[in-house]
């Protein structure tokens, strides 16, 4: 199976949060297992893909990363279109990035599908000595807003796989259960008194038959 050509599901996941919280490094760590200490601010939008296996199905994740700066906010509606999941990222060593999470969450819910799977991600967990956002505070915010929660480090790779895999698995669970419901609806018996009969047009009518 060649990467990118064969998959059972394609899920678009967006990374959102303030500039400098490590969105681009989370993306590169998950999709390419790379980390750049001198990574520049993202200009506009970029995305990368990676395929994983869930329940024997090939899930292709298309993960979008955008600049967190205000001047790029005009791209939002197109950026969110079609997204079925989001990682809402803040920096555990900068409380201001956590304070802005509410605004990012509102924007996401204004522009994207209400059924989005959203995970709150406290990145840079390697900076424990500089922690400015208590884990419990973030957990409470996630609980109050019905979000998943995890702390990660793109630098040492801790929990990065788990953050993406958990999000994609939940998207798959929702998508596959919706597909099952739709197929169940399609085979329900007709509610009217009439019974549809299929006519096989491949069988020719008998010549000369009469009523």
C-alpha cells in the first residue's frame, strides 16, 4: 500500500493556539518525527499528512497548522472548513497563551462543525521548572468545556503520539458509528402499505402475450 494513495478514511485536523506555543513542532514531530529548535513562525497555512491504522482501517490524517498571529486571522473560515478535529495548544510556561484558549475555542466553534473532537494540549511539558499553568487548572477548563486534555513536549516527543492518536481514534469512533446508523436507516422496512417490487429489465417480455 503506497502512502497517500490508499486509505479508508481521510480526517482533517487543525492545530490552533497562540503563536509560539509549538504547533509547528507538534506537527513535524507527529508527521516526520522532527523537531527544530530554531523553527520560524508559520506564515499563513501549511499542512502535512500521516496514515495510521485503527481497527484494521487505514486512517489518513491531514493536519493543518496556521500562524497564531492576529494578522493572519482572515484565513479562518477556509482553514476550519471540513475539519473534524482540533488540537487547541497552549504553552505551559506562558499563562497568557492559556488565557487565550477561550477565544480560540469560541472561534473554532463559530467556524467549524459542532461535532468536532477537540483536545486541549499543554505543550512544552519539558519546561517543568518554568511552569506557569497548573495541570489542574487546565484539566478543570477542559472538563468544563467538554474537551480531552493532555500535556505534551514536541522537544522530547512525550505524549505527542498519544495526543494525535487519541484524537483520531475518537473521530474514527464517531464517524464509523454515524455510518452504521445511516446504513441501519437505509435498510429499515418501508412504513407505507405498498411494497416496492424490483423489475428485472434484462428479462424480455414474451412476444404475443395478451392480457
